């Protein structure tokens, strides 16, 4: 099983200058995430990560803070998760599922990216507390691959929406931060 990471979310000035189009522009690179691993992190009773470790991309939860470091650009089955007080460059903010009424046939990368752009954008305000166009943050997402879609057990239909920064690490959650 695998997931693709597609970087999305253009700088707010570019989106506004483009007539407030909500279609995100794919930035450089696609990362393919493969396989599953045991959950190598510790969580408290509320589900928050309390000690850093690797977590399967299929076990990510809303609110997880991630520090992929040098992993970006390679194939991997898990990603480094950290307590949100530790330096991190990504935070999971939504886990939308491909609508079942759309069918079971893999929709293709473009249609799946369009769905992820819209679904992640819809969830951004509710998580961060500010409209995407007014935010200093960006978003990206992990997408199901063709293999995970067709051969996964169960089939992978979930998008993982992540907040990303411009490269500067965060040291707290962006939930309700209005950043």
C-alpha cells in the first residue's frame, strides 16, 4: 500500500492575484509512501503524541505534528511524528475520504488532486481559525496511490491534509492559532 504526497497550496498573494481561484498549484515533487509499520510513537489518553517516533502514514491522526526531515523525496512507509512542542514542519489537519458515491474505480491523479485541493481547503478554516487566503500557512496532502486504491486491504480512499510552513519549523500546534 502506498500514498503519494503532492505539495499544494500557493502563497496567498499568488492565489489572490490569480483572481482568488481556489485551485491549488502543484509545487515541485511527488513523494510516494509505501508499506505499513507498527505505530512507533507514544500517545496520551487524548491521542496526542507525547514522544517522538516513526508512525505509519496509514495511522496518522488529526493533530499529529510531523518532522519528515530528509525523508522527503524518497519512498517510505512511515514518517517521523513528534509532540507539537518539538520542532516540526507539518501538522495533520484533516482526513477526508473519497466519496463512496463516486465509485470504486481509481479516479486518476488529476481528479483525486482536485478532490484533495477542495477537501483540504474546506477544512483549513475550521482547524486554523482563519481563512486560507489570510493565512501565512500553506497546505499539502498525501494521496492514495493506484496500488493502494486497488489492492489495499481495506482499499485506501483517504486523503491526509497537512499544514506546511515555508520551511521555518513550528514549536506549537497551529490548531485555532489564526496564523
